[in-house]
């Protein structure tokens, strides 16, 4: 608790807050230029996020996959790897869960649902590990392989859905069995039928697991050593290559879980997609916002997801067109991500404070 | 009105629907749209309209069917309408098009105008809607020109112009001189390939889809288009609601008779009058029920 | 108006004070640089030399004090301002664009143009002329990535001259150079001064100061201790002023008592990156209770030998045994656990994870031992306690064990590595360039610890390019040349000239002959 209070008073918290404010001001200027009323728009934005239990529930639904893909990118980054492939891991994880959810039947919920989650998570993990293995064994840059694997993942998922799971006459798979559902109907009822599901709990647990693995276990110690300085890790007798694969595997599990719960918790089916849904790419921004810290990622996802969901309110309540809303969201993200600019803006205040301290 | 990811400037479906809706604005009627950023947005967007007590909520496109059904079931007192899909609920009016009928007429044009007796069809994804285009077109061709052969290619995507271009190139190389596409943006590739060939001095044609595509790609490659009047459909159903005649639980199939599908007036630039006269004959026969055009479910 | 008395003073610093959170880096420092003078700035790592020069070069702003350049009070708020005032700096870490040519690097930012194109012809000519004028002997068209470190340093010097600098600051210029290159650099300094330039030389190497500087200012803990004429002082006095206590240059040690063979290297051959042998049937023995020094010019297989011994490089043929146990091509961790410790040559790259805390760094090789871990978890309490003990015992100066290794001075980083490696209680300790970049006090510490290991009956292998160090510390010297041991001598039977010839490959001896 004391730690939390100290953090709120700390420099990085103030900077983040000011960054969000600057982003909103910048967005307001753009809206004024475009001839829209920013105050009405922002009120509509916040109303959309917090306005009703339904909206709060749907905001949480929007945030959940972003936490997981954000953790995926952040985990790899802590190990010195740039995981652009959360998107592909997301899709493969999703497909794994859909497959188990649709094809198996007659199992009780307590077996079927967790099984679908585990299979999906492992599928995502292996998809990530593939990029890690290519880097470890062949030295192929993981940025390139993960980007490629995103496309392969997209088409492979579509192929699997279209060939084995397709409901005739539809562009989507059969519905998953009820026993594989990870929805929370009783909670959803309390939130005006918002699509709440177990994935949110899992995402928050994942942030804790992220922290424990990296900062409490031997494995995490090795992963971080490899991430900061692979040479020193090698000199200290760690198996750098194997750790790269482990790191990408773990990152893939996080991203895979995001996809798993989109199927088991939100849609209950998987469509044949023309393009990736983009949660993996948003995960890069979220991880950046959260400064690769698991709890920062949760906050970053809340910001990103809240803005994304709330933006419909700006469109609906203030008639701001979607294009301008994207600029507004973009400028908030921009300021949070480029903290250097914010610090520069804050410099005069800090200087004055510094002088006062010196006088005292 | 809730659009899919394309938004109201997609030069296709969503845009056409929004243009229709906008014509009804005024006289106490307010219209508004929400663009979906992903599949997950369909439901919250529809709910936004429901919660603000809109009299009618439109879902544009086949893909929104499941979600529209969920929202309609949860809100039995609100009214919904959907294009291109059939949702079985008391408070939903579904609108589909008899694409097979319009495509039949396109087939008549192609069958009469081909010089090589080889005709192509490029489809998007193999789903019932596209299948209707395919079967209607084939029937039209065979009715006037039993000797013509039709090459078919389903590219598997509505948004991949590169695939469309490749498919068209293969067909034209094999001697096909007219291609009918029913593949959304994938068809842009078909048009591009045809344009390249026309520039190189060959005479090849494309038959467009959904909108009058000669307006976008020019008359030198666009033979005609199989137009789906989404705007007309939106106006029709919305007017019913305004006049208190909402037909929930029913499905409206808009065919030639209802002017929901057809060939645009610009066709006469490239299609000789005698052929257009034949097209008119067939149109009358279809409307009267004398000809039954095959369809798909 | 420039007062006459300061006419030949080009730079004067008066009462410069610079505070950083927690420390006063410069405490009221005053300094005068005369025209045509080489003024050395002497101090231990962290004494505040670099901070002072960064202030003069415009990278930092002083909190108090005044700078005069040629008698005029000035404010230097950026390196560009410093250039305008004729001040140039050659940094310890070069700031060059590797794929560019010498000329391109020199003109970067000030390209002479001909229309829209860069006028390479006149640029080449000007660089060539400057190079000749100051005896730098550099090819203007060579690419940076293809020239030696010494040459790269000359490019940095040319960069400052090209920008019209007549006051040059050198930050530890010899730290990266070979003995040969150091000689040449000293010649260059003489040439620069003869042309009327003034030089500030930041260093902690007494030998260089005695050889080249005119005046020396000693700084300790941010304060000026003294300014002396070099002609009127001696290394001992300088060292004492720098460290603040008496220092011994000769390392005190007892006669070695060699015991049984600990490390036995037999005919080891390794291939390098291009498939050519970098170790060429090398053989070597190190006994318990002795320090064997490997002398040689850089690039003759020293790094490869260490990598082969520690399991980082695969051995093509031959064998390595440690205390009778075959460790040829074993995994690094098995070798480390078998009793081999390494103080690596590049402590930033190989020795430490700079972004780990000191505590985490202390268990880099032992974190998995049962005393530091419970199941899959690490026992951070035990690790912290252990780190606390080592840091006390080896006098590593850090505010706490939770500070990042990056924040420590080079000497303290090295002490931490030594603490870690020695506390593993290894049978064999390999020390590669253990004193590179360290100041007198820290060097003394390192040497004492190596000898202490020996006196405890352990084997020590010392690899160094500094002949003085080898002659001082080793009990037996093996000379490496082109991947082979070309001779072994005892320190008392040889001198640096003989060693130098052997290192250059011109005097071959049969291994072991000199021990006879």
C-alpha cells in the first residue's frame, strides 16, 4: 500500500498523467479545427466508458485481450526480443481453442473449458517458440520471422476454420459447445448483458505470473540476464539459445490466451477473417505505454482499451467522425509513449521546485 | 445504422446504404451511423442505438447476422433490420436480394457478346450469396449461347486485388474475353488486369457488381454491372417503419420485380440496342415467372 | 581588454562547482591552461575529471563559477559553442560513422558543397593537408571500419582540427591503444603543441604524464589537490597525491611454491571465424600456487585461448584437463562448477549485466546453487545477504547492493567481479586484462588479490598486454604468438626487451627451456 502511494507521488505517475492531458488537449485542438465541440465529445467519451454497467462491462471486455497481448510483447522485450508476432500467436491460440471447443463434446464444463484454454495457450506458445527457435538455431531476426508468422498464422487459421470447422452457409465456424464456454452469464446479467468472461481474471493473474516468473524465479533471472546482456549470460554458463525459445514460448502463451478468450468468452465462434483483428499490434503500443512492466501493461491496456471503446461515444454523442477520433486516440498514445516531450514541457516546473528545495 | 469495418466511405455496400438513409433525413427523421473497428464492436454499437431509443437499427452485411440476433433477442421491444442475411426473430426484418435474377441478365449480355465463346466468373468467398451470382449468371449465358464455356474461380477473399488480378490474367490468357466478378475489392484487380490489356490493344471486358462500376473504371473496360440497390432497400424498409408498417419476422427478397437488382442505364454505351432488347425480354419473363432462375441457399 | 598577465592563458576555470544528486562532482575547481602547454588532469576514476571537461565542452552547465577563454568570460551551453571558441574534445569512446570514409567523418555537419553536391575533392585535399601538417599520416579515403583503433583516434583529432580547434581535450586517450600506438600518439601531441595548440590530457597513467605533460593538476573527490610542474615532481609524489596515501609500485610477494599441475592444456587447436586456426596446437601447464602470465601482442590467440578453456569455443583437437578431470569441450557451466573462475577481459560485455543490481550480479554464475534457490524460485534474502558480505569484504563502493552495476565506477565494477570469482573458491582463476582502465589504487588491489589466491595454493593464469604487469605479478611467463606458446621465461631472468622480441615472433624458444 505504501509502495502504491509512493508510486502515485512519483515522477513517472505525474508524467503519465500530464501526458494523457496533453494528448487530450492536442486532440481537442484538432476537433476544434475540424469544427467539432471537444467538450461535448470528451463528455460523450467518458460517458461511453463509465456511463452504464453495460458500458463498463464492455470496456472491460475490450481491455482484456489487450492486457494479454501487451504482456506478450513486454515479456519478450524483457528478454531482449521484439515480438511483433503477438497477432499470429493470438490467432493460432484462438484456432486451437475453437477446435477443441467445437470438436469435442460430451465432456463436463470443468474438463472441456480448461482443456480448450490450455490447448489454445499451448498452440499460441508453440507459434511463438517457432520464431524463438529460428532465431536460436539459425540466427534469423525475430522481427522478420514474427511478422511473417503473423501472415502464416492468419491464413492457417482461416484454412483450419474453413476446412474443418465451417458451419455450412456461414463464413464462420460452428458455435463452440456450451461446455467450452468461458462466459460469465450471471455476471453479464448484472452488467446489462455485457460480454464478461473468465479471461479478465486470467489476464490479471497473468500479469502477476509475469512478475513472479521474471523477478522471483531462476528461470526469470536467466531470461532477464539474457535480455540485458546475452554475452555475459553466456559467459556465466546460461544456455542463451534455449532461453530465447523459452521466452518466445511464454510470450506466445500470453498472446494465445488473448485469442482463446475472444472465442470462448466473447464470440463463441471463429470467423474466416479477411484481415487480422489487430489485438497483437495494439499489444505493442500497450507494452510501450506500460513500459514493459506487468502492472504498467494492465494500466496501458486500460487506457488503450478505454479510449478505443469510448470513441464510439464521441462518434455517437458528438458526431465526431471516426477519422478524427483516431487522431485523438493517436495523440494521447503519442504523448504517453514519448515521455521525453512531456518531461521537457514539465521542465520549468521541476526547475522551480528544485530551486525551492535548494533554498530550503 | 451500424457499418462493418469498411465504414461509410467504402465505395460499396456501406456507402450505398448510408446514401439511402441520408435521403430520408429531415421531417423529424434523424439518422446516424456507427462504424465498427472490429467484429467485437457490432454488439456494443447496436446496443448504443437501442439504448438511445432509435426506432430502427440497421445492420449492414451478412457478417452481422449472429450479433444482430443476439441483440434483437435481448431487446424484444426494439426494431431491427439487416441486409444480406436472414435473422429469424419477431422484431427483425431481413432484406436479401435475388442476385441470381440480376446475374441472369448479365449472363445474357455476356453470352451474346462474347467472341471467343469463353467467359469467366471470379467469385469472392464460396458462400450462398456469391453462389447465387454464379448460378444465375451461368443460366443466363446458357440460355442465349449454349456453346459458351464458363471458367470459374473463387479467390477466397473479398479484399485481395492481387488475387483478382492473377485470376483474371489466367482467364484472359486462356482466351476468355468477358469476366463477371462478384468479389468486392478483389474485383479491383480484375479491372486493373483488364485495363492493362485494353491499353495493350486487346479487347476484353469486365462485368461489375453491386454498384455501377463503369463510373469508377470507365466505359472502355466495363461492359455493364449487376447492380444491387442497397440504398433502395434501406429506403423501403425504413419508410415502412416511419409509416408504422414494420414487417418484423419477415424476409424481403428484392429481385427484378422490386427493382432491387438489375443492369444500369449506362449499359447502353457498350451493349448494342438489340441485345438490350433481348435482356428486357428475359427480364419480363423472369418477372412473370415464365423463367425460373436457379438459386442457392 | 585582455589584461597582459593573462595574455598567454587560453583557458581559465575559476571556482567551478557542479553538484549531482547526492554528490558534489566538482567542488570549486580552478585551473589555468597556457598556450602551447600540455596540461594533465590526474585523478582516480570518479574524481571528477570528466565532469569538469564536459563542463568546458558545453555538455554540462556549472552550478557556480566562471569560465574565461582567452581572457573573455564565456558561457558554454553546447558543444557547438565550444567549437566556436576553438575547443575540441576527443572522447574515450569514438563517435564515428563506421561505413563512412575518414574524410566523410571529418566533414560531417560541415560539408563543403559545390551546388547540391558535396565537394569531395577539396575536402580530401584539406584533410590530407591537415594530416600532413600535424604528422598524422592518415589516408583520407579509407573507411573507418577498416582502420585500427589508433587511426580512428587520429580521425577524431582531425575532426577537432578541421573545426578550427586550438584547445584540445583528450579523455583517457591511451586506454584503448597498444604500446606502439601510445608512442605515436605522444609524437602527435608534440607536433600539435609545436604548432601552437594547447592540450588538456585526462588520464590516470603516471608514466604518460611524466613523459609528455608540462603541468599536472591533481583532483581528488572533486577538489583540486595541487597543481605542479612535471619537471619538479616524480611519480611517487603524484600517486600519493592522487590516492591520498602512500602507494607501493613494486608488488610485494613471496617466492612461489608451485604444487601439482592444475591446468593442463595439450596441443589444443581451434578454428576462427574464417575457418583458419586461431589456436595452433597450444600447450600450457599451470600449477597450484603459481601465477602464469601470458604475454603477447593483442590478437595472437589470447581471447580464443580463454574461450576454449571456459567452454565458449569448440576445440578441434587436443585436450584440456582441470585437476585431472577432462573438460575438453564441456559446457561452460560444467567447467565453472568444476572449479574454474574467469575475470573476463571486457567487464561490461562479459563480466556483468549492467542493468542488474549489484546483488543480482554477485550470483551470476551461482544463482542456481541450493543456498540461493528454493525449487524454481530464487531466495533473494540469501542472495542479498551474500552480496552484502562480498561487497564489504572486497570493499566495493556502492551506495547499496540494490544499485545497478551500471552506476558504479570501473574500478568498483572490477572489484565486484573479482569478489564474485574469487569467492567461488576456484582451483584455477583466469584473469584477463584485470587492470585495464583502472587507476593506481585499484590496480594495487587487484594484484594483491591475485597473489593472495596463489598463496592459498590456487592456480592463476594472468593474460595481459601490459608487460609491466606480467613482469611484476607472474611467477612464470609464457609468450603467445600466432596461436602458439613460443617460449617460457622466468621474470627474474628476462626484461621487457627480450619479451618484446619474443612477442614479435622473432625469438623462438622451446617451451620450458628457460625453466631448466
